[in-house]
C-alpha cells in the first residue's frame, strides 16, 4: 500500500478521467485550463494569491508569480496567506490589494479549498489570534450540522469566492473583486483584485527591497511593502496543550 501511495504521489496530474451523471466519460481539464488562462490572459508581472498547494502550478504552468508554494519555509508567510483567505471579505481585500493582482481558488470538489479550510484557518490562527478568537482549533470556522456555514466562514473571502453565484445569495463584493474565470466544471475560479496598491506593487518589484543575504544571492526572503502589516514577531500564539484539552472536552458533549 505504501509503495502504491508513493508512486501516485510521485506522478501528480492535473487532468483526469471522469464519468458524468449521464454516463459519458470525459477528460477533466479544469486545473490545466485555469493555469493556461492565467498565462494567456494576464500581464507577465501578475501576482497570484492562492493556497500554497498550487504555487508550483502557478509558477510552472501559468508562469506567474505565486505568493507561496511548497518551498515556503516561513510559517508567518503561510499564515499571512491564510489570513487573507480566512478573513472577512473586506479585510481580506485590504490585505490582498497590497500583495496580489488575482486570487485563485479550487472549488467544486472534495479536495477543494473549503475542504482545506480548517487547515488554512488553523495555520493562520497560529500566528494571528484574531482569525479564531479563543478558539485555537478554529471550530468556529466551519459548517453547522445542516451544512450551512458558520458566521466566520460565511463572511470569509475564501467562502465568498468559492460559492460566488453558486450558492444562492452568495456573491463577492464587486467593489473589491471581479470574477474573470471559472473553469468548465467549476473546479478553478479566478478573481481580479480591484484597486490594487500600485505603490506596494512597485515597492515589491524593486530589487533594492529583496532583502537578500548578500548582493547577487539567490536567497532573498523579501519584505512586505510599507502599506502591509508585518506579521507578529512571536512565533506561535497557540497553546496546543490547552487546545487538545478543549477538543477532548468538546468530544464529551
């Protein structure tokens, strides 16, 4: 079993065969087509906000700047990406406009961004305690037993983008974002960030602000632009022993 699992993980694919409800067999190209849309329809210097899982797809296939990928070692940066997605829409936009031109979400499948949302919220909460106040494991960022979202979930930028014009009454705010692409089967959705900070974008593009460890080095952690709030200097805000105790108490209810 482990060997089969290893072979599967060593051969990732973004196109797959599927059977529709009417029995037809199709090749689902949503992910590939979404990345190619980015490549063919956005400026070359476009920055794309997405969860880190898709960072290599964005940089390798779409040939666009990804805010995070599998080689991002900085917990605070991953938490910051999560904070933009898990925050209420307006707050998420206020942050994203300094960092991104587009937002990409996976939608419509069991492995989509809502399926990953507990991890997104918890990683963000480990640095930013305002994401799930007094709730270390982010139980409040979830869904009720009847399938309806909790208040923090329904207000989040992630939920609004995932469910935009799909769930009745759910839409992104047209003052903050514009839907520019939804794939054939709805597995990828792309939104343009409106009213981006051109000052922050120019600051990030200036090599003087790369913060490399020495001139000409490949190791350039970078810094956030002046208009973007720096992550807290403390490493983790979560007391995991307390969180485990709270989870055990909740399980007894």
